[in-house]
C-alpha cells in the first residue's frame, strides 16, 4: 500500500519542478557563452569544374551554445593507414522546438573563453531525450588527422 502522504509529496515536487523549469532553463542558458551554427545535409551537388560531388548544408540553428569535452582519444584506421585524435564532447543548446539528428554538423563561431575553438567543426552523434531538460544536450565529436 502506497502512503498517501508520500504520493502527495511526489506530486508537489513535480509541480515545483514545472514551476521552476523556466528559471532553471534561463540559468542554463546564462552559461552558454559561445555561439554556433548547426547545419543539416540537404543533398549533394556536382561541381562542374572538378566533377566532384559536394554536400549541401542548410542551417537549422544559430545561436548560443556551450561545449564540454568528455574524452579525447587516439585511434588508427587500418584502411587509411593514418592516426586520428577524436575529441568527444557534449554540446549544450537552449531548449526549443529544433529536432537534431545524427550527422548534423556544428561549427563554433565564437568562444568566450577559448578563441582557439572558433571554427571547430563537430558532428552530432546522439541527442539526450529528457522531457524536463534545462538544456538540449547533444553528444558530438571532432576528428583530427595526425
């Protein structure tokens, strides 16, 4: 048997979270001091001069963001015979109606505390799904050939 007082406490907590969610989201956004553009591949076109195909990208978000590096690791490709450095990170974006997908491309356009990150290109792998999130969190990575 569930204690009615306990059930009431859970409902109250849920109500409190719902009431404070806009404030919590505003606080999370206040930590997003960088700017980025998120783009999605919309097709391919052939360059008439080189006869090579190039991806066409369209912007789906432009604005505030925050990047937190999770892990950096070295790896090798047997097929290419090259080494790579892979930096895995979490990209924080404001919660809005934008739906992000794997393989979306993120370019950092400004970075308040580390100007060396400007121009970094990240690839989206997965998105966190949380109904009461304070920020949209995407798992991203950057790959460097060495």
